[in-house]
C-alpha cells in the first residue's frame, strides 16, 4: 500500500481532487459538507494498475486546523501539494510547504487545481519556485481540474511515479503507530486509526501505550478485515485494555522496543531562534515543550509528556503566535543532565558532529557505555568495533581506560582508611564510579589490582599491620602445637585480635576463619580430612571430635565447612563419611 497526504491552503480543492482520483468523498462529517471545508482528517483509497493500493489522507487547509493537518501529514512519506490557479500564493500554502519540508517529506507532486477557471501557468510557476527552495525540489507540477477531469490522467501518472520511488519499509521493524483518530464501533469497542510507517501489526498482538499493554482484537486496512498489515499502510485497530488515556496523538508501540523520553537534544533549522515554549509536532502528536539553547543551532527540549523517539527522528517546532516553523532533528532522546555551569556549552561541543544518523562508535564515545536493550530503543545499529562487551553492556575504549585509571587510587584510599580490611567490594566501587553493574568494575580491573571473592585488592593487601602480624604469629605457634584447638575468646582478646583483625588474617592467608571467633591454620582442612579418613566410615561427630582432639565448639563448624566444600558428606542419620 502507498499512502499520500494532501496539503495546501483552505478551499483550494484538495478534497475535490481526492474525490476525483478515488471516487469517494473524504469529507465524512455533515459539518464539513455543510461548510465546504475539511475539519477532521479524511481518508479515501483506490487501486491503480501497476501501482496497487493508494490511500489518501486529506487534511484541513484552514489555519485554525493546522494541528490536525500536521497530525495527518506527520507519519506519511509522500504528499500531494495543492494550489489553486485562480488564487494568489497564500500564507497557509507557505506554512503547509514549510511543514512538509521540516518533517522531511521528500516525495511530492504539486497539483495546480481549477485549471478550467484560470490560466494555471502563473500559479504553477510560483509553486515551482517556492518548492525549489525546499527539500521537495524537483517535484512535478501538474495542472488539473477536479470538476472537468482535465489533467487527471497526468496527475495519476505523476503520483504513480512518485510512490513507486518510495523506499520499501522494513516489515520486521518495531511498530510505532501515531493515533490520529479514536472512536467507538457498536459491538466491537474502541477503534483507533493511523498511518503505520513500518513494521507489521497482527490480530492478537500486544502493543504498548506507555506502560499500558493493549491487545489488538482486529485489524482493518482500506475497509477490509486483515489478519496482518505491514507498513506503509493506513490501518484501523480494534484494541482492548485500559484505554482511558488513548486519544489522538497517542502512540502505540512494540513493547520494550522504544525509549519514551521527556528530554531530548535536537538540531534546529530555521531563520530565527524558537521561543521558550513552542509546540512540538511529531507523528500525529503535538506537545508543549520548553526550549533551552545549547549553542548555535542546538537546543534541549523538555516535553510536557513523554514520547517514543529515536535518534534521527524528524519533528517540527511551531510558534503559533508568529506562525513560524523550525525543523528539529533528534540527535539524542536520552541526554545526560546538565549539572554544572558551562554544561550546556560542553554538551554543544559534544554534539557538534552529530547529524542524526546513529553510529554505535559515536554514541558510545558520547555516552561511555550502553546497555544492549537501549541500543534498540534509541535506534542504534549493533556494529563491530573496538568497544568492550561486558554481559549486556557495551563500553567505549576511552571510558574503559578512564575507569581503569581511577581504580588504583580508589582502592588505595580505601586501604588507608581500612588497614585491616583493604579489599574494596565491587559494589562499593561501582557506586563510587557511578557504574550500573559490579561486573563492569570486575572487567575493568588491571594488574597489579586483582579481584578476590567479589572484592578488589591492591598489591599490598595481604600485608598485615605489625601489631596484628605479631598476634597472628602467636596464634599460629599455638596451633602448630595443637592444630585443632582453636584459641578461646579470652586468648584472642588477650592478643588484641577482634573480628576485623581475624578477617584480615583470613584474607591474607595467615589463618583460616572457620566461623566467627574460630580460627585454625590455613591447611587445617587437609589435615582434618587425612585424620578423618583413618576412622571407620561412616563416623559420628563424637568420633571426629576425639580423632581431631578438639571440642564440639570447633568440630561442628569445621565439619560444616568440609561438608560445604564437598570433602565430607553428611548422611541421613547425622553421621558422615569422607568423600572419595
């Protein structure tokens, strides 16, 4: 299917022309027919040999309905721009042309209507000159009369050539349907319509309205029920779910595939700087925004409500009071906060080379790291490169180096503050470095730092303070004489060894902390297994205590440790055996 939107000044014959091309009247409301002008969006369609189905979105030309016009034109890839032969170049025609240009419509045909009432030559020349100053330069200009049929064959041929040149959209793309109408059908429920630019909608699909899932109960295109429709297409969806917030300007999307943003950085194109509070038009939505200059043609927009946008999206800003329009190219729909003085200027420098084309290396360079899910949401293609991949995270080389360079100082600072516990948990370092996952820290540790048991230690982490080392040496001498007679709490207190000191001795490999307050020599596990193997298997806890010449205070946690290590096995009758 091909979709074409009309544009042009009020009462220049857009609806008449669409009716002549399709045989159907796009003015569906009684008020429209009574007043002779389009108020709401109208839809008609036809089928042409060699072209296939062509749907027309007929938009209002009156300046009071410009928002409705933009809702119809926004998602459509081609336009039929209409001017009248018996009227001069009108302000609304200029505004519609500027809107088409700003929205990135690059395929169009100019129709000079009422060729039966006046010489179409002057109007055609003026329209061609105006179009030549926009991205629609080269659009064919055809003189036509909707009443007599003069020039209709030429117009059909020009439209057929234009739509045939449109790029083929991806049927597997993520869905983003801008809703331009919502109504209720008796016996069916809520129905919404819109232009589907790409992707496929099927009966039974789930689409998301923000965080709200909606089920697609039915799909129609060109008045017929379909099981599935792929873009570009005019579609009507019968949806079910929590629909209270579903209105014109809402957006239905593939769940989880889009980033809904309330803040974005854009590059604007226009003859003047936009006001502080313009209106943003994108797709079929119009949203109030606050505009903050970053530098030159770069601005930050804060939206009154979030929209699903990606890098490279095209929108327009409008100042209703001055009737001025600016093109807005989305450079970053997920920008960093501007926290300090001069942050806006620095941000402008970072975006200086951005043109709205998403490249993984460029985006990683600006952001440092990205989650693979965010790549899809922002429209960034996955590409090979010199970046680091850590689970679902992609890390820019420069960012990885900067983090790795900071780690030694952070570890050393922690060791000075905690001499008995110099190892820093990965979670603590991740918080200090503002990294979203501890595994990122693990991947960025470089020698002489190392990761031991979820902590980062420096080169001197196994060196105990002199007073602790002397106390530990005393414990070791005691244990050499009686390997399984752990020092009592009184003995440890006498030596000045608290839990922190014992933990440091354990991490340094000088002692083995079997349980809180119970320490043995590091090789006590091997020695215990050797002695227990000499017992008749299986053995009781009492037999183990006697063979090891120790107390229940020591033997119970020691056997638990051996069980956990798989060196002994506890049986159902509470006896144990040494694992083979």
